[in-house]
C-alpha cells in the first residue's frame, strides 16, 4: 500500500536532527565562538530537505550527550527508526550524516577564514 505524503510536513511530524559540535573544532579559543558558529551552521542547513527535516545545530558542551540525536515531536528516536523514517523519503541516514559532516567542515573553513 503506497501512502501519499503531503510535503511540507507539519513541524511536529518532521525529523529533528540534532548535531552537537565540539568547540575544539574551532581551535583553542573555540569555546568563545561556538555559539555564533552554530547559529551560522544552522542557517546554512535550514533549507536542506526542510520539507521533512528540522536541523538543530548546537554546541556540544556536555560530552555525555551524543554528537548526533534524532527526534520527532520532541521524542527521541533510535538510529534505526530515524533510518526507517528517511527511507520513506528515499534518503539514507548514512548519506545525511556524511553530508552533514562534509558541509560542517566547509562551514568551519569559511568561519575560520581559510
């Protein structure tokens, strides 16, 4: 049975991908710049698959929290469930994570003036 999905989804139906960025990736004074960097990065990502993805890019100040986390309607989603969600849209979690890491690297270079 094929299900027709009307895009864009309502905010509470979107997959929230939370990406926590280590301040150290911005150099020894990264902690002083991480908030501004995360705001910039989130703006850069805002339009990527925005019909069904909500990006949240924040500093990783608490090392006990995972680098990547997935939620729908504020409920945590295991990685395998996030993978199933993305398959509905013809996407793979692995591709999303690769794209995220590659793009973050480019944004870091831009932010640092390289």
